[in-house]
């Protein structure tokens, strides 16, 4: 088993007034040669956006983009004629493929907190696509919910992307344990603790800490306090 530990205070930071951003991996003006990516996971940004502000129209290509609002709502518009709002409890996926432009704004007066995740696709040059889903009614305490899975291995509940990647989200009570088995032994899992306190394979995590684990077939998690956790399983090469 191999591990890489990313404490919350090791993340890159940028404060633009309207945006307070936290970068788990090298992004924009933050570059750390030891934190460029984790396998096929390229970006995990923890963004806080003030009311009425946001990202103007900008392009993407050849990337699987997943947006998870934790608090507030995102107003989305793109060049595929999709327009709408993604609220906390919902998840958005966008395959940029051959190219897409989009904008994202905080459509309320309250602060928006969202996770923006980029994963490399299995193939470049695919057709762009968009989807979103409300997972709030599927959430159960002490259970992982499958948010995203590969197109080739779709669950009934999950959205799909063009990569052999799996995203799971869960809320757990204190003193609960979880065993997570990898879908593929060549994969790694990036554990991002959104809230709470947990121990992952003898690594203690607090709010916004993360640990990546690979060269194993599964991991054990023990939650010391009420916690919310995101697991991102990706190919390591």
C-alpha cells in the first residue's frame, strides 16, 4: 500500500474578493511539482463564491468536469444550450470533449461553496455532453452514495463520465467504520474529508484534509466525529 497525505493547509489558495479558492492540485498561479495530479484526477478545487458573482464564459476541452455544490446554488449556461441551476444535493457532470464553453455564477445572495473536480477522459476528441441529478433523496446516514461511475459500468443511481472513475459521497455518525473495496486493483482512491474527523489506514484526517491510497485492493475508514466524506477512485496511469 502506498499513500500520499494532503493536509488542508497545504492546498494552494487564491482570494480574489469575490472568489476564495482552495486548490488540492496545481492550478492557476499555484504550482507544486509534487501536487500536479493523483492518477487521472487532475483538479479538486474547493471554491467559495460571493452572492451574484461567478466565472464568466470560458472554454474547456478533453476533460470530465464534475461540480458538487456543498452550500448554495450554481447558475450554469453552456454552448450546448444547457441552462439551469445546480443546488446543494445535486451533482453536475460535463464532458468537455472536442470543446465547450460555459459560465457559472452564484445565483443567490448567500455564499456558494462548491467542489469542482476535473478527471482526464479515457479518450480525447469525444462529443461534449451534459447531465445533472438530484441525489438528496438518496442520501442515507452511514452509507456511501455512488454519484459518478464509468459509462461502461453505470449504476441505477449514478451519473456517468468517460473514464473508469467512481465518486462516492457519504455522511457518517461518530464511531462508525467503513470498508471500501476498489473497483479495480490498479486504481487509487483519493479520500477528501469535507467535514468531521476520520482515520484512513492509520492517517488522521480533519476537515478538508485528504489522503490518496493505491497499490492495495481496499481501504478502511473510521469516523471519530460526525463526518462527510468524498471518495474519488481513479486509474493511476
